[in-house]
C-alpha cells in the first residue's frame, strides 16, 4: 500500500503532542488555544450566526 511521508509525519507529530499531555484532550485543546493566541494570526470562526440560517419550509 502506498504511504504518504507527509501524512505519516503529521501523524507522528500528533501522537507526540497527545502523548506529551498524557492523551488529556482538555489539556491538548488548552495548549492549541495558547499556541493560537501566541501566533498573532487573525482567528476566524466557522460557526454561523443563527439569525442568518435559512429557515425550514418543511416544518
């Protein structure tokens, strides 16, 4: 089976990150948020404003 070296490297990095936080999702998420805040990049939410959601015509 063909393997992508880049995907393999991403999996390795993710595994190392998870292991460093003892697979604690809350701690991992907090770390990602901290890194995101430090990056200085503009954060754009994918969530939509409920007022802009189309209304259902079926019920």
